[in-house]
């Protein structure tokens, strides 16, 4: 992978020492080691998020199966809601 961006950051001396030692053991530079570590971390995060997305889809599907319509015997009730409400208000005001 070609590199085109530079990022500078501060790190504790102990952490830098440990990174340098691990990089020497692996025969790589500290930059290569950090790049590999960051790549692995990002891959793990993406996998976690994919699992979370799948879980959310499963929960949504379960909720939609549980949701339904209220049976009222009048399939056109929602279309007539405005006139039904006005009728009820007229009845209450007439009392």
C-alpha cells in the first residue's frame, strides 16, 4: 500500500521504546508496525459494527413481526378520521 499522508503524534517514551523493540523483532520500521496495528484495529471495529448492524436488523424484523394493525371492523376508518372527529366534537358540543 503506498503512503501519501503524514501524521505526527506524541507518545509516552515507554510506549515508543516498546514499539521500537517490537518493530526490531519483526524486522519492520515503527511506522510499518503502527500501520499494521491501526489496520488490524480498524478491521476489528468494522467487524464489530457489522455484527451490531446485523443485530439491529434482526431486532427490527422481530419488532415488525410483533407490530400490526388494530382491527376495528372499518378498513376505511383512517381515511374518514377527520369527519369522524368532527362528528364526535359536534355531538359533545350539543350536550
